[in-house]
C-alpha cells in the first residue's frame, strides 16, 4: 500500500507541464474500436484509468503498444461483448464501450460501471439515445446489453446535459444510416476532442462544443494519428495549489480558453492570473477574497474542480459558498478536510466555508475519490505540519505523476509504502 506524505507550508514556485486529458483520452481510446485500422494516439496521460482502458481493450482482442504517452492501437480483431466484468466495473469511463461496440458491431454487452461514487450515476440518457437509433437495450443483471438490426439517424433531445451520454451516442451513431442530431448535448472540450479524432478517421461530425451536434453516418473509418488535448482539470488543480500556497507557478501545455471559468474565479479572489499562448501563470501575494461559486456543465465552473475550490476557500478570509450543480452528493470529502481544523458546513448541495476561522494544521486523510484526493493534496500543501493521505490509487486514476510534478515546484511531498 502507498500513501502520500506532505510537510506543508512551502509556496510552490517554478514551472510544471500538464499531461493529456483523462476525460478526452478515455472516449478516444474506446473510440478506436470504430476503425479496423491502426491508430496512434499521442499525449495520452500515464494514469491508472488509461492502464485499465488499454487492459480492457487488449482482453477484447486489440493489439496495443505503448511508449510512455504514445499508444499504438489496432482493434481489427476485437470482438464485442467480451469485456471482462471485473475490469469494466471499476471505471465509469468503461460505459463508452457500449456506444463503440453498438456502433461497430450493432451489438454490445458491457458490465455496469463503477468509478467515483458521489450520488447515483444513472445511464437513462445513454439508453434514450441508443433506443432512438433503433437499438433494443436491456439493463438488467448487472450488464447493459444492446443490439440493433440497423442503426438509423434520429433526433435525440437529452433531458439532462450529460458528458457520458453525449460521448456514447456519438460513438453509436457514426455509422448510422442518415443524420443523427443531438440536442442539449454536453459542450466539454473532451467532446470536441472526440469529434476531432473521429473526423480525423473519416467521420462526419459537426457542432461539437455547442449544444447541438450533428453526426452524418459514414460507411467506415480509417486509422489516424491523433494527439489528446491538455487536461484542464489537472491544470486547474495546479492553479489552485499555487494560489493556496501563496506561490508563483507557470503551468505549461494548456489551452487557456478551457480554463476561463477557473481563471475568472481566481481573479475574483484577488489572485494574479496571466494567460500566454499555451501556458498560464498563477501568482498569489496577499490575502484571498471569499467568493461564491456554483458548478455547472461546461463552460460553467467545472464540478471536477469543486473539491479543489472548497479546499482553496479555506484559505480565503470570510464565508464562501460552494453549490454543487451537477452531482447530488459530492461533498463526502468535507469530513476529511475538517480534520485540519477547517470550518465547513454542508447542507445538501451547498457548502459554506468559514475561511480564516482558525490556524489549519496537517492531518491524516483518506482520499474518497479522484478530485477529493486532489483537494486533500492542496490542503496538505497549504497548511503547516504533516499530512498523510491514504487510498492514493484514487488520485493516481486521473493525475499523471502528481507527486513528481509537485516536488518539481518545491513541495515537500513524497509517496511512501506502508
Ligand atoms: C463525466 O462523468 C466525467 N467522467 C466526470 O469526471 C464529470 O464529473 C462529469 O462528466 C461531469 O462533467 C468522465 O469523463 C470519465 P455526466 P459522466 O453524464 O459522464 C446525470 C472526474 O473526476 N445523468 O455528465 O458520468 C448524472 O447523474 C470524473 O474526472 C443522468 O441523470 O457525467 C449527473 O448528475 C468524476 N442520466 C449529471 O447528469 C444519465 O444518463 C452529469 O453526469 C447520465 C447522467
């Protein structure tokens, strides 16, 4: 077992390089199922969720070669309905197997997926899209089974903005006869990245990044070489760590536009943020102001930055409010942050952070999920004293070499086996 040990209180300084986006890499890697040609995917983050994705694809018959952040993948011999339940059920992103198998083979059988458990994670919008395309779907027995004699383009009006459902219906509709129109689609950069990858393989997708996406069915896809976009949530996490520690950090390999809502909130708190072409500088000299924030689908403030924001606001003087507008139970981690002396009240989807109420100190914490773990790291870096974080595999699911990157910024942080 490993844990992260931090001796906090050191302002972060220097430069850090951001890795490829987890939430873009997973749809693209599963999306390679749609072409029987070889694909080369570059800038793939070295994280546990990618390891698991490639393991699942190999177990299904794909040939995979990996050289650090470059993955060569050939799915010509892949067979549907073969994904191992014990692997698939560990990661929410495995859901994309359904759309990809259905799109290529007109049949799919995939175990119900797990991943971060903050509230219910239904797939009714995914199923709605599959059925609209003409598939029969059965979600009993711990599996999602879908099959169709023919997939026909249609209009899907999502009842809720869903990243996963948008990804899955795009994957399922690439070869459908005619045109599929998704209304109230998710607009996240990782949706755009998937569409760009599929179009590079010969698909015909327009409107990605807006709430209306059109997919004109094509006969087949060829292989391609494609580079994943930088991870906006990893970048935001380092931006908040710089602000929380009173540091001065240049964050390279970013697309500043993707960080607009994160940068805007830091500026509102009085933190200096400077945008360069493919980098961003964050510097905090004086006190931070308390603010209010509500998480929303992109381009709103991302829910995947909500725990990190709660941690940061513990160091702003005064009361701040964080409202979780996407998930119905994403404050479980607050119990862990309170061990530092942080004064945080939670009622339903709202947290009130009473910043500056007391001197916060290091504490032992358990990472309850990926972004909660990142929030605990930020806390440990900013408080004086020793913090230990266990269950760090949850952090390593989505952060590429986070300990090494933080040590490169001067943090006293290390991974220790116990
Ligand atoms: C993706 O999850 C991300 N995961 C999550 O990031 C992220 O929090 C989420 O999008 C929102 O941005 C991956 O990309 C692998 P949703 P997803 O479908 O697709 C409800 C991380 O930290 N909903 O957009 O599962 C749902 O309950 C992870 O990287 C339905 O009601 O999220 C939620 O309230 C954590 N019916 C809301 O929509 C459905 O059929 C948004 O969910 C689907 C979703």
